C-alpha cells in the first residue's frame, strides 16, 4: 500500500497501525454524535472497524500474507486479546475495593439474574431453532445439525461471549465449526450495539435522577480497605504498571485452568474461565486486598482509567475488523433477525426481572445486566452514563455466573437439538 501517489510506501505492520489509529480517530468522532442525548460512544469505534472490515480488510490481508500465513488475522487477534486483558484487569482493580461488600449484599440476586438472562437467551435460541425448521434453514444450510450449529454461533455472538463461541466449536462436529463462526460474526454486531444503546436509553426513558441513583449504588468500602496502613506503602513504580502486569500474568494462568465437563477428562469438553475471566478474578482479589505487607499491589487510579479506555477500544478494533469482513461474506437477513431476537429477549427479561422481582436499583440493575449479557463494551458505556465506576462491581458479580451458564447452555443446545 502506498500513499500520495506512491511517494510514501506503507506496508506490513506500519499499514496495520495506520489502519488501527485511523479507525480510533474516526470511531471517536462518530461516537461523539449525539441524537436526543443518545450516542454510540466507544461503540462508534466498533462501527468504524466493522465498516473498514467490510470495505478494506482485503487490502490489509493482501498486504500481510507472507508465504501463505495471514499475519493480518494473527495481528488483529493479538490486538483484540491485548485490549481485552487491559480492559477486564482494569475493571477488576476498579471494582475490587467494593466488590465483595456488594456481592455479600446482593449475592443471591446477582446469581439468579445471571442465570435468568442466559436461560432466556437459551430459550430464545430454542424458539429460533423451531422457527427455522418451520420456515426453512437458509440457503447455506442443508440439515438440522448444521442449523443448530448456526443458531449456537448466533447465541454466542448475541451475548458477545467468546467462551461460549469456543465451547460451541469444540462441541459440534468438525464439518459444522465454520457455521458456528459465521453465526457468531453475524450476531456479534447487534450484540454489541444493542446493549450499548439499551443502557443509554433506559435512564432517559425512565427519566431517572442520576444523582439519586448513584447514591443508591454507592456502598461502604470493604473492611480490608478501611484499615489504616502503618507507614508508607512501597510501590514498585509510580504508575502501578508492575501490579497490573502481575494481575495479567496470574489471570492468564488461572484462565487456562481446565475443568472437565465430561467423562473423557481433559480430552473431552472442558470449562475454563479463559483469559478474560481469569484476569477479572485475579484483579478483583488484588484490588480488594490492595497490599501485601507494605508492598502496594494496586495501580494508580489514572492508570486504571487509561488502560480501561484504551483496552476497550483496542478490543473493539481487533474484533470489529474481521467481524465486518465475515458479516459481508456470510450475511443472511434471517440469521441477523435471529441474532437480534437472542439479544433483545434476554436483555428485556433480565431488566424487568431485576427491576420488579429483585427490586435492584437502576444502576445495580444495568451494571449486572451488562455482566449477565457478558457485554464488555456496554460496561464501558454504562460507566460513562452513570458517571461512577461503582457499576463495575455489579458487572463483575454477575459476569462469572453468566460466563459459566452460557457455556453450558450452548453445549446443551448442541447435544439436545
């Protein structure tokens, strides 16, 4: 690739970086456009990344294929995973000081809500399976097993759940793994944008007093944080990069631990927290205790805010570019409709259940809803809407339950249908 009529050659990694930062600039500009108080926010980056993937991924791919290896795909995977680690580790540290107090106060509610959301998503998927069998699978699918694989991929995309996506691919027959990938890519778009818009619209439609709502979600810091530290804490670096790196290392290791779900042991179907869940869990624990003796294990607040934002948009770019390419290549209007159904049904049911049955305050409701929908981008948006990072504690409390449930539901759908 060359710029300005060939005067400036831009190839390989340089071209990739040019694309990434160009997408970030364009995405932030799009996200700032506000219509009646509602904007895409960081999801604007995702939209621009999708458009680039749909229109320009071929240029990037051709420029970075060397000896048959698609380095563009590999590089985008690295960007996506790096962004995810930065984001969820930051969220864990931010939520840590209040997480266990919040969890203790609302433990049953969070567990129940996480299960309700995922079960509602599973029920919507079952409904789509029967609907598809009645009206026809679609031009690209010839049998019921293939259609079930497509639906399970759509479910994982609707809930933006990488663990469910991975588990589904591992469970279906080898001939249908590509259908899982296609379904995930088609539904992922609305899975991101739909929840992002929902957490902005609900406070406006309900005319919520956000100052009052922030006071409801605010709780006392855990006892471990109330203790007065004797003497000055030792910090390995002024920004807290070292404890952040420690959490990322330990979280990656924890996320790789596999728990067998079948008699075949590690050779069969397994569950793991994945890097996302592992980093979140470790950061929650380190953020809760804050120190080891006189050694600080908590990054600076401004470092966490920067990493949270930068990680989120890197994740959106890394996921959005290939997602846009897959969407164009495999788009089928009916599959997109199925994906919308599997996003909207659990989201609406979860919100109503949390509001009228569990009677959670609005920000607890929306925070736990983003966790139940396993929606990383929606949490970033909600923090901006709520103007408090306390909502991250509700997300972190519901997320692990939803993570486990969506993996199991995806596998059960494949086995039963």
